[in-house]
């Protein structure tokens, strides 16, 4: 469990961002967005109120791991977090499929792995705990080319987490359990950006990993 009085900074792409930039008056969870980060915060506030854990969302839509690395010091570590979570990787894969000719937007698996490892190595000594949440793609056909590539990036993240001794949350595995019983349309309109039910899957997986359920 996250120690009382701690600051948790959650980093990622649009799945983390999820509208966090809306003014406080226009968003029920101002600054947290309306996805899994807000659900994590709501859970901690409602079920662990005495812990007084502050959750901060610094997800940015469209980010790859290379984008995250460029803003890590100024937008993440400058907040002096006690705990950091990072969910990243779907755009690193997706740009290779939806922008196949725009190669400057691609992040190959070697660059993905080395950048992720560099971020973890630099961050781990400065925080109490770092958590890596896997990318995911809501495609049950594991032979689908994009699903196969996502699986490879998940494996790379798992290896980095194991090598550096940080927590790893296999979000794809949690969604795969659901996909035995429901169609992808129940969870997301595009197999990438989940509805609130999908965000709850992510939030619960994260909370379980940190011992807060």
C-alpha cells in the first residue's frame, strides 16, 4: 500500500490523460481526467481517506515513450513524486500501422525498451516505488499483426520491470479475461480508448498491484 501522505504521479498517453486539461469547473475530477486515474483517486479517497494520498495526472494524449522521456524531468520529476506509474506503448505501436510512411513518428521495440529502461533507472532511486502498466490492444485474435506487436512491447516492458525490480501490471491480461465473454465494442470504440468500464479494469489492476483493494 502507498504510504500515508504520499504523492502519486501517473504518467502516460491519451488513456491516462483522458481529458485532464479540462478546467476544474467543467470536470467532476478537475485535473485528473475522467478515466482510470480519477477512479484510482476516488478509490483512495473513499476507502483510504486517512492516508491522504495525492494523485496527479500528467498523461498527454498522443505520447510515445520518446515523448514521455522528453518531458520526464520538467513535468514528472519536478513534481517530486513519492510514487510514479507509467502506462505507455500503444502509440509506439499504433503509429507503425496508422502512419506506416511517417517513420519519424515510429518507436521501434529496441528504442522503446532502451528508453523505458533509462527512465526506470533514473527514476527508481528518487521515488519509493515505480509501477509500469502495460499497453494493451482490445483485439482477441492474437495473430492480428497489431496485437502481435503489442504483445512484443508488453514482453519488453515486463523484462525491463523484472530487470530493474519495479512493479509490473499486465493490463492486457486483465482485458483478455473479459474478452472471453464480451465483444471489444463493449469496452472501447476503437480497441484502444476504453469506455469507463475499461478504465475500471485498469484502475482495479493498478490498485491490486499496490495492495490498495
